[in-house]
């Protein structure tokens, strides 16, 4: 079942609308369900009320589509994570994409990526040497990716650099957002094109965390990752933090920033 953007039925509905012909009810429903799934991908786990507001639908309509998406295994209900003191009453229910749901969005090359990383690992002899080879590849790949982000981030005002990085990541398909958090900011990636590869090879998450630290000029901490089963990849950026420049012009953070990459904090 395909819920990726521009599904065939949704295209048919759009063409029918442009030609003045009425789209059939099933086509309209499929197109709306696709919009619901895409909104969750772009914004992360969401309540029915949040989806209704973003999509300009009634909550009753959204809930009907969510019921279908849950039945199809595309989304799953979860208890909303609360930061700080929890108020009275039951926490709001949010809906997050399942692995099946994410598979519909641009993850067709996951097996190829995993096979390539496995080849690198085995070619280096496996074991510790193999893991080091994969880590070296991950760092090289992320360094090249970061080169495309550096100009955008450095051109932004100091207080807007996390937002600038989020915009750059979104352009590469990570559906990233930046938001304020106590004593800092959070960079949230609602989609990860290499999530399944990163599940097996956490070196990808660790290298990405290191690159974020270098681009933002401060230590950062990975709080959650999609590869570990979380709904969103979340990186914490403190308001204050210093980096030290080594003689070789590499950036070293004063706090180990990648220690929780790919894992939930205990």
C-alpha cells in the first residue's frame, strides 16, 4: 500500500478536479489519507486536533482517516510525551508513522545502503576494524553533506542558526524543524531517509551528531532517533557551549556529543 506523496489515485483526483469532473469518493478519501500521513511525516507525532488544524479538516474527519491508517498499519497511536510537570487528566494521544508507513516515503534504497555498508564492514575484516571502516565512511559522507549546509548556517544570525540548519536538512528530505526548549533549542528531524540502515549501523547517527556540533559551533546531545524506534530524531542544542579548535583545524567539542547518538537516554 503506497501512501507516499503523489500516489496514483491522488493524481487522478487532481486531474479530475482540474478538468471539472468530480473525483470519486474513494479517490478523495485516499488523497486525504495521504495528506494526513504526509503531515505526520513532516511534523512528527501529532494529535487529531493538530492534524485537523493543519489540514483544515474537522476532527471527526481526521479521526476517520486515522482509524483507516491505523488499521492499515501506516500509523500507530502513542501517549504524548510531556516535558516538565504533567497536568491533570490523561495525556493526549498522538499518532506516529510506523516502519511500514515510513517505508512508503522514499526508503526504496534501504537494502542497497545496508548491503553497501555490510560490504565495507566485511572488506575491512569485520569486528572492530569493520566498525571503524563504517564509521570512517559515515564521517566522510556527512562531511560532504555538511559542506552544502555550512554557507547557509554561517550566513544566519547566531540566534537563527539551528533554524537555518533545519531548513537545509528539510531541503534534503529530513522534514526538520527547530523549536525552543528549556536552556536551549531542539532540532527535530521527522523523517530519516536512512533510518533502516542507521538501525543496523549507528555510526551514521553518531557521524551526523558530530557534524551538527561542528556546524553549530557547540556541543550537542542526541536525545532520540527514528532508527532506535522513536517518532522523531531529536538533538538538543544548549544556549551556551564552546568548542576548541585543534592545530589541525578539526573541531573538538568540550562535551562528548555523540555518546547517545542512536540511543534513547536512560
